[in-house]
C-alpha cells in the first residue's frame, strides 16, 4: 500500500516556476483527476482498461491549488477538498447532481435497504455517516443555489453540498505516540494541541523524544497553530464564527500575522532538528512505525497505515516481519502505540465533483455518473446486516460467500477469490482512510470487541437516520466481525485456529490492538464549523506558505 500526503507544500508561491501542462480540452477522452496514490490500483486498473467506460484517462495533482489551475478546461471529474468544492459550486462550475441517475435505494435508520429509490440529494444523505452529513451542510451555498435555479434546476437545500459532490474520504489531524521511551499521555484523549505541544517539548528537552515526524504541509500546520493561538476557537484566520455555515475568508492576512501564529506553536521547541519534515507521508509513517520517530503529527488515515507496520512490516506483504514488529509494540498485554485524538482538531473531507461545462460540452455526463458510482457508491445502498438476531458464524458466511441475489450482498461481500466485489470497498481496502459510507463505516467499527467504541456515533443530530441506531441493531454476538477482525483474526491464539505457526495475540492483546486501530480510524461526529477549512485568497495562502517555509527551516 503506497500512500502519499495529499496536500504537499507548494514552493511556487515564493520560488517562481513555469508550469507546463498538456491541455485536455480538444479531445473527447474522459479525464479524471485525483491526488497522487489516492485510489486503489485494482480499481484504477478497471477504469484504465476501459471496463467501466471507454476512453478513460487518469491524471494526478499534488494540491488543491494545482487542481484549481487545470480544473476548468482539463478534467471531467476531480476530487477536491470540501472547501474547494464549495467554492466551485458557488462559482457555477459544478453540475447539479441528479441522484436518481445512480439507481440507489434509501437506507433506513437501521442501515437496511428500503427498496425505495433515491430521488433527490436529501434522500442520499441516508448513505452517509453523521459527520459527513454535518460537513455537507457546513458551507454557505446561496450563490450555487441561485445559479442552479437560474438554469431551471431545483437544488435540495436540505442536503447542502450533496447537491454538487459525492463524498470520497474523510480524515482528521491526530498525534501518534510510541510510549516505549516515555508515556507522554494517558489513555484519555482529553488533550488540546496546546497541551500536546507542551508535552512534546518537555520530552524533547529531557531527551525522551529524539524526533517527531511531521507532515510538511503549510495548511495543516497553520490550522494546528491557529487552534493553539486561539485556545481551540478556530483553524481559520480571523475571529471564530457563531453562524451555522462557513463563509469564505475575505480579510487580509499579512505575513507578519502568520509568522506570529506559527511562533505560538513552535517558539518553545527546546532543541533544533527535533522535527522530521517531509512531504512524502510514507517516509514519515515508516519512520514512526520503525520507532525512529517517537511521535508523529499526521492525518488519521495515514497513521492507521503506520499502526499496521507501514511499508516494511505490513502483514499483507510480510507476515513474519509483522509478527516481529508487533511483538515489540507490547509491554506485556499493554500497547506502547497510542493514537491521541485532540479534543478540537481539523477535519477534512474530499469529494468527487463533475465539471459542468466540460461534461456537457463533451457529452460526458452519463460517463461521469458511471465512474462516480463505480468508485464511491456501488453497493452503498445494500443492507448492512439483517435486523434479526444473527450468530457470528452466519455473519461470517454473509461476508465470505456470494449470495444468490447480488442485491442482497452487503458492501463488504467478496467473490470466489476472496476479493471485494464493490468499488468503494476495493478502494477503502487500499486507501484505509475513514469511509464516508454508513455501511463501510459500521463494518469497520464492528471489528471492536467493546460496544462502547460505537458510542461516539450516538449523538446524531443530522438529517434522516441515526448511525447509533444502526449499531444498536447489531446483536452483541456480531461484535468482532468487521474489517480489522477479518485481517488479523488468524493471529489470535485460539484452540480452534488450525495454524499455530502464525498465532501471536492472546485475547487481551488482540482486543487492545484491534481497538487501537478502531481509535485511529474513528472520526468524531460532533461538528464545529470553526474546525473546517474555508476558502482563503491567493495572497493569504502565499503568506502562509512563505511563513511556514521560514519557521520550518529555523527548527
């Protein structure tokens, strides 16, 4: 699994460069654009081989800013972050999505298919988790709605950005810690970024932490620094808003102001070279997985990869290496590895959008719906589990056997070769970022042996359905039958396991490890819009980029 940070530091803001791009505007090829290494190789092969549509071509970019330079004329569909999708929608660049085109059914509050077709965007909210529904309604779209109405269309204002995009993956900024050197944090996640940085600085000064791996991304670091500077009030410049939706930030943001913000985060660092900065997240993740860095500031999906051994020790590539690696992560039955989820932290969602002008001009609208359904929605409307009491063995049979009726297959169904059938599950299996889909999310969280791992989903005030109710519908016998269980159950010491050579975990170790993965995967559904990024002017982004370059090189 190769994964790279999707928001790479762009030096173009302060080192002038000449960008040479090949225009895609004069041919009829269908172009999809995405962040680098942010889609399953298997799924991409299906698209590239023309299995899904003809004349498909895949392009990559490194940042949202790179996408902005090419989106208008070069791409049919792309995957921006939500704040950029909101900007595009308000500029009239995005096709108003006709959800009826996907042929999907509404899910009820138990995650069971209703066999009632989704007709509008608010119907489609039932496919997604509470945090996703909340984020989709977090941006002011008045201009987008007005443009759609001027074109004779009727947007569904109850669904926000789901009118103009399809959620792809969601993530938050967290801290990974290896307590083999020193335990900086107890098991409670009641920490702010300010407290986290204070603890890290003390550990650096005492030589308990030699190195902290850190995403080399000015936007992410600015968001954390703003939380520290404002005592958890906002990730954005200016005063926090009390409104229900985010507006673009239109104020001036000087270089001096940004310098001051970054100083709040880094001025108390007691020693130089304590931070390892790199724009290639694999370098950071492997450094942390191998305990060369004792802590890592990372997106939770990237950290999840490191918590499974990284490139060098992944169980999917080298079973013996994984066993040797995981043995070193335990102190008796307790794990050294910790995921610290700050009380208040930035959340980011990426989504698929359709370029209105290009797809209409090239007659690519139907192709866009086909590609998006394959990647992000296929199987998403299939029932999670049957509502009645079902034994764990019967659940496993549903997971591992193809049912007679394809419509009855849950999204995690597999074929005779034990490969996932549906595109979103194929994609999640590779990317491992937090899924926006209700059914995948519940399947992953169902790996936990402890029902309290689901409690973060019970306070759902969003539209349509309660994820907590979905979990309530699962019997306790079904606990521990999820994605991570499927990956690691063979390592559990069990009298019924026929292969003792690969057994390692006792039950306590196994539960602790699976729950670590669940903690890392999880996104808190409670939403404060001040923890979501909004649109900034080009000048503001340039000043943040330049200030970051200066502070980074001073450390």
